[in-house]
């Protein structure tokens, strides 16, 4: 540990400005997560223009606080109304809503809160211990190794973040294309601008993330509202009944009884969170499934706090580890990590292993904010759960236009350029079309961010090898190994997709014969 940098980080974090924005971030995040259909990515995308006006620790406090709050907040509506605020909390519905119908909504919410904070803190400690060592190892990578590492990341994102290989890879390809729009960094020749001079500077980060994440989601929800297909489930208990004095709470003994389920969630979530493309939803269902099989006596799935603990520990344990690929390699492991990486870039800091030496104070400040965010999440979640449960009942007719207006303001505020608003709207429509046909948007944003790094490392590898493509791509044993791994992932995923389709065809034939 660099002691001087750590002391500098303490001085940066423990200021009114940083703590204020961290509290605001958590407060907004829990509320956002409690509203069905809104996610951490949507909130961070909307807050990105505001973060640009703050100092680095204030920006990190706002965005990381929002991230942590939103992941927990999704459990509130899942437990209260059987409508998860985000897919991350879908597994929580199985036991959470059953407890609510039994008059134990407060117990369920507190179980979700305490298991979330416990798992998040434990995984953050793992990140603090492991990330510097991984970054030190990453510094030994040359341009060829870094190039193939990014290819592996793109392959994983394309194959793991969508239902179909082709759709995931298409999203990644669109992101790479958008990342090359603008002037060539070496020759200064315009590329992919279609004769439009205003595209010479490339696509700005803020309108892209707001359009792809926030505007596209609002267009999608707006269409559903017009079709009148969205309808909230009947609420069998009011928010007041859920968290009033008569509602049963959670005892310390009951909390301790969930230690094995929380342990499963911590282990699964930490591992899954560090892998690009998997994310909190996968971790939550994996943790829930493992706990249900391992402890049948807990009656998980029948209204058990142990099921809630496993699911919520699993999804919240991914929050810190999802930043590991970003900090250690400069490669975002998830959509939310990509947005936090975008915030760092807007602050003039490029995520890479060199951050640990060039900006050690910022790294340590981020680590401190990760831990403090959990404490604020605990306090705010416990104090305002009643209020947040009511937010889950706010109609979409109110939310959609408000968030659309915020998206337009945010896109314009970043640079004061009207072209950014048009760009955001166009990218929002692109994201909307992608959603309608089932193409995941996360690979697009992540590959857009790493496109310049991919190009830079390819150019460096070619320069070192004097233009020899063979040497640039396969002049390193580790590079060859990473290339082979990328091909292996593609082949396995292709085989799984083909096998799944053949199984469906066979099942359909059996039905016809029957």
C-alpha cells in the first residue's frame, strides 16, 4: 500500500462535498431501484452530465452510491408487489412476496437489506485485496497481449449478455463501428462520417450512454403504455402495512441464521461479478438455486428469509467485483462499470492498470467510497423503506415523460451543443430498435469505450513488429493462448446455441406426433 496516497484519499473522501454526493447517490439509487423498469444503468446514464461538473471523488461518490442503492432497491418492489425493480431482483420475488402475503413484509425487506450490505461489503474487501495485484500483473502485458485480452472480453460480452450469439456479437460490432467514427488519431483523416463535418469529432460519450440506456428504455416503456399492456399487480398490503409498527421485524438471531446462504451469495457474486458479461441477475439466480439445493430444510421457495438472503447476497456481491476488469485492465466488465469508466474518462482519467501508480489517491478514494457506500445504504435503506415502497406504485404515465425530459437536458448540458441532443435521440431510437428485436445494448457501450484502446494496441503491435501482421497478432505465447481461448468460447457458445435449437425442434416434432 502507498501510505501517502492512502492518506491523500482519506482527505479527498472525508469532505462535506464527497460525503454529500455519496448520500445523494445512495438515496436516489434506492428510490430508482424500487421503481419497476428502471435500473442502475439508467440512473447513472442520467447522472453522468452532473458528475462531469463535480470533482473526481464527488462524481465517484454520486455514481457508486447510486449503483449500490439501485441494486438493493430492486428488492423493495420485488418483495412488496411481486414486481422486481430490475431483473437482478427477480429471484427475490419467490420468497419475498410470499412473506409479504403472510404479513412479514418488514422482515423480508430487512433480510434483503442486511444480506445486501453484508455481501457487498465482503466482496468490496476482496476487490481491495485483489485488484492491485491483478493490475500489477497487467502492467507486464505488451500491446499484443492487451489486444487479445480485449478480443476475449468482446467475445465474452457477445456470447454471455444475450440469448443468441449473433445478437450479442452484432451489438459488439455496432459499438466498435461507432467507436471508429471521427478523425483517425494518426493520419487525421475522417472515417465513417458519411460526409457530415459535425461527426469529425466522433460520437460524444454522454449522448451515447443517455440515448442507449435511458431514452431507449423510455421509448420502449412508452410504447407499452400506449398499448395498454402494462398493468401493475394488485397490491394485497399497503406500504404502510408493510413497514408499520405492527409488521414483524428481523431479529439478530434470524440474521445470523442466514450466514450460509449469504456465504454462497458472496462466493458466487464475487466470482461472477468479475467475469465480463454475466452480471448480477446470473449471480442472484445461481446463488438462489445453489442454496435451495444445498439446504432443503430451509424451505426456500415457500416464503423463507434464507431464500431472500441467498438471492440478495448474490446480486449485491457483484457490485465491487464488476469494477475489477475496468481497474485492472481498462476493460469494463458490465454496462454499469462501463458508465463508471465513462465518468472517469470525462474527469480526464483513463481506466487502466497505470491508474494504480499515476492516480493511486483516486484508486484508494474509490475503495473507501465502496465501503462507505454500504454504510449509507444500510442507514438510508432502513430509514426510508416505507417511502421507497410507495415509489414502486408511481404510474409509468408520470415517470416516462419526466425521464425523457431529463435525458434531453442531460445530453445538452454536457457540452451545450444542440447536436448532442439530436445524436442522443438518434441513438435512443437505435437502442429502442435493439430492445424490440432482443439485441443487448451493454456490449455496444462497452466496445464503444474500448474501441480506441483496441486500435491503439493494434497500431503499437504493428509498429513494434514493423508492419508484420503475423508478429503483431501471434508474436507472443500468451497472445496465442488468449486468441485460442476466444475461439474456444465462440465454438462452445455456437455449439450450445445449435444444440438448444435442435432440442426445440425435436420437442416440437414430439408434440406433433403426440
